[in-house]
């Protein structure tokens, strides 16, 4: 399989301090990859750079011919506001935004697809419920239903199974495997190493810097995990970003300016 997304010496920084440092490698088209590492390893930062929410401070991200609407992105639950007065059905319908007409109206077909997606994730009959009334697991199911409507080529998940019950986790992992069978490219930040080993054939292990990238059974070895922990513990939070003379800010849909 050829690389769909390529990272070349990628560094991502906050206020000139590198959060992810000199990462190189590629995500193959149709691959199922976990991004793993210790707390504070830069996993979520890397995912945000791939989606274009953060712009590289050095190196580049080559997304080829991918456009913004080719990506489906699920951020961490802590980053999602649930106080808006919106129903479960309307939340899921937002996944069909690229099909909305000039006045932001959705078709009957989109509404039917939303009902089907809710059925797939186990939320049939929840259409009129307010999203604020859902449990953590039910809300995550609704967000996965929204991803189903997006029909994206690349799906990015940031700790999608944190603080939800085991049954919901199993059901949503089954959906991730279904996406993989459909040859979509799935990249997930995970903190549960058993989930990584059991469900994700490829792993990118980082501790601000690259520890290993490849087959999960090889990368998630005890030696590599010890190395990753040691690298994270000795990381200098105040280190300056080392920038090349010429910087490449890959990605035509990157949103933010590079750190000054």
C-alpha cells in the first residue's frame, strides 16, 4: 500500500517549544494505526497537525490530493461542548454538512441516513433526545453516528474510548474494524495498550520524538515502552524549537500560523 499521508521531519510547537519533534513516516491508504505513548507524549498534538488544526513549525505533512472534507475528526470528549440546545438527530445530521444546500438544508435522504446511522450505533429511538441528556457512552455513540454520515476517506479519533463503558467500547471498536474493512484510513490516539495490541495492526509510538512506527507486535515491545517512558520523563518542556532555514508548512487547509 502506498502512503496516503506522509510526515517529513515534522515538528509542531506551542510558543516555540516543541510538542512533537522530528517525526518522519507514512500512513498507508486503508491502514488502521494507533498513535500510542506516555501521557504528554504529543499524541493529540500530532493528530491536530494531521487534520490541519495546528501548523508545522518545521518539516512538512504531505496529504497528497486529500481535501478537508476527506477527513472525519473526533476530538477528545473534554473538547466538545454539550450545552447547545440541539437534538441527537440534529447532532448526527451535522455529519452531512457537505450535502447541505445553499441555505444549509438537509435532504430527506440525509435524514434517513442519520436514522440508519443511529441504528448502527445502537441509538434507535434517541432522535429527539437532547444531547445533554445522554450518558458519556451514548454521546460517544452519537458522535460515531455523525462520522458515519461524513463518509470520510480518513478518520481521526482522539482517545475515543476514554470514560465510556465496556459494551460501548466493544461496539465502537467493531465499527472501527468495519471502517478498516471498507479500506478507509483510520488513525486513533489511544492510551489503552491492550486495545492497541488487540485491534490495531500498525502503531506509531511517540514520546515527543519517534520511538517506533510499524507492526504493532514489534513496536509495542516492553523495551520500546520502557524507552518511551524514559524519553518522556527527561523531556525539557522549555526546549527551543530547532527550525531549518527553509520551512515547509504542508497542507492547503492548515489554519494556524507557525509559532513565532
